[in-house]
C-alpha cells in the first residue's frame, strides 16, 4: 500500500502546518508526532495513528484530547482551534490554565530525563565506557552547530541519564571519570535548552552540572560549571551576577587550565558589557587573547575557544553591539564572518543577525534587511531561540523605518520566523 501524500478533506490549516514541518505524508506526520509526544510527556503509551491524522485533515476533525492538544501546540506552536479542529460548543480558551499545563508537563519531561530514581540494580561498569562517552561529545557539539537544539535535546539527555545510572555502580577512577563525563553532558543539555529559549530548563540543567562537577572534585569542571551559570545570567541580562560568578572562578585561576580561565574572562566581559563598562570588556578579552596560545589540554568539553574561528572577536563584537558601538561591532562582524564556515549554520545565523542589527543602528537599513534574508531562512530551519531573539533586536533597531518600504520588506522577510516562534 502506497503512503498517502494528499488528503481530500477540508482541514487545510493542519495540512499546511504539516507540510511546513516537512512531513510530506500523513503516515510520517503521525509517526513523528507520536515520538514527539512520547518525549514531551514522558509517556511511552502516547500514540497518534495515521487513521486519526487522516480524520483530523478531513471534514470532521473533531477535538483532540488535552494531552494531544499540548503535543500539537509544542510541535506547531499553535493551538487546535488555529489548526482547523472543531471547537466544542461554548468552549473558551483558558490562557492561564493552558500555560500552567504546558509548563508542568515540560518541567516533568526535563526532570524525568535527568533524575533516575534509585536504588538501581548493580552492574559491571567497564572503564572503557568513560572513553566512549567522551568521544561521543565532539559529535554532539558538531551536530548542535548543524541542527540547532531541538533535535538533540532528547538524545543527549538520554545519554546523561545512562551515565547517571552507571555512576551508581561504578567504582574508583571509573566512577570519577563518569562523573566528569556526566557534567559535560548535562552542561551541553543546559546549553541546548538555553538555545531553545527555555531558560527554566537551562537553569535546571546548569544546576545539575554544578552538582556533578562538585562531586567529581575536578576544579576545572567546577569552574566550567560556574561559567555555565554565568551564561544563563547573561541571557537574563543580569550583568552583576555574571561578573560575580566569573570572579569566583578566577579566584582559583592558578589551579585552572588556560581554557577554563579564558572561558571565565570572556564571559565576565559579557557581564561588563551589560553594566556598560567598555574598558573592562577590552581588558578581559585582551587578557584572554594572550592566554589562547597556551590552550593544550585534552579535556573533551568546553573547546569552543579552539573550535570556533575568531572566537574572542565574536565575543568582542557581541559586547560592542550591546554597548551601542555599532561601527566597531559592524567592522568586527565583517571580519569574523569571513572565517566562520557555512557548516556552522546556527552560529553563523546568530552572528549575521547581530551584524544586521549593527548595520541598522549605524543607519544602514538596506544592508540590515539584505542580511536578514539569509538569517530568516536559517532561523526557520534551526528553530534557535537565540537567533529569534537577535532578529527581534533587529526589528527594534529598524523601528525608524517601520512605515517605509524597507521596513515592510523586513516584516515580510521575518514573517515565517514569527509564525514559527
């Protein structure tokens, strides 16, 4: 039997939403939504059949169950009544109730993927597993740059859960090696939640990272975990907290490998940019730059400073943009983007969005809009909340041209991003 590629019913809204997601057949849509729902709700019994989906796209789509509505909303960013479903008589949406239900279920999903209830049955843990998990990390970092956060959260958090389970049976150095690997995995999941715009999830996982790092007794990981906390505070706009956390790391600078010191210095520079201190930004980034040639450790985590072309200039350009130094920021972004590879798609999109904002602030709206065309495509593909935030910043910078043709062009370019958001 051949897959159905067309639906002859009348629910065009759901069909259009399905096709925008790239789900070309009803069977593929039902299968993908089933997996999505099982992960979101942490409920393996959740199922949507192709027969059900076919009815949804027909003349009488009905009204989905509460859990299904939540899954549909998470997948499409729209509630059932906006997807062509038939609302029950007298039905009124309770916004507060919906938000409460979604937050509760999402938080349950976050914690369920983290905290393995014990005790667990003892098992033999081979020391080779430490190397296995460490080697997997680099692949996850590369996939993050290519895919964005949403497709990786489930995979990486599941591996963390396995590590957490193995730690309970491991002994001696194998146990401490798994703790160190676990801290790196939880830090990556925290980053993925942060990039997806879920700051509650990010903060939760950053807390897990700090706990596991402390248990590992590894000073480098403990410093790394505090920098991770500072990253969350940067996105929350709390510059003083960023500075305090990074200063706590650098209090033990003599014990730390250069990589961790560089991470703390560059993040402290972001805190300084939030409090309007340009001199501190330049001083910290210059110090980090002098340390960069000394990075020679073999730690499998935190390698952005040697993996990312123009790493410190990216930080400086971002800080300058925050400080309103549009000419300086624009010049730096032009340099950085010549060395950032096309394969680093998500990062390149974020940098381009910041370059567009610098152009708009420098009163070059045509250049800003031209750059935004590329960013919008990447934002829809990667669903990076960071990129969407940068585009929202661009829209604010373009307000002087809101009613002009160039402003209307920008609105049209960003419409697919707004719809997905």
